[in-house]
C-alpha cells in the first residue's frame, strides 16, 4: 500500500509532550497518529470519550443551578421573560 505525507498543525508544546509520551511507549508521533486513525476507521467513531473538565467558573455555575433547582430563595425566579427584563431594567 502506498504511503502519503499528511501535514497537521498543532501547538508546539502539545507536539513535544506527545512525542515524549509516545517515545516512552516505544513509538513515534507518526505511528501513534496512524494507530489513532486506524482505530477510528475500524470503529467508525472517535475511539475514546472526549470530555472537558469544567473550569472553576463553570463548576460554580453548576452549583448555582442546583441551588436554584432545590428552591434556594437567594435567587429570584420569574414566570416569564417580560417580568425578568422589567426587574433587570429597574
């Protein structure tokens, strides 16, 4: 099977970190990327769960929503958008 060159752009720090990791695992960055693509094609999906760890502000927002859902009276609840806008524009 013929090989082709593929050019990708990534953050230099990430490339260095990846190269170090894959070197420790006994392969190069090119081989690791090829393994990833083969597995994705085999499974017809990204072969792992992609998730983001929420930052501090997002976690605080989640906690605030939970408090509101539990009936915390610190937060004003509105029956409709018009009442909310009137309150905001006071």
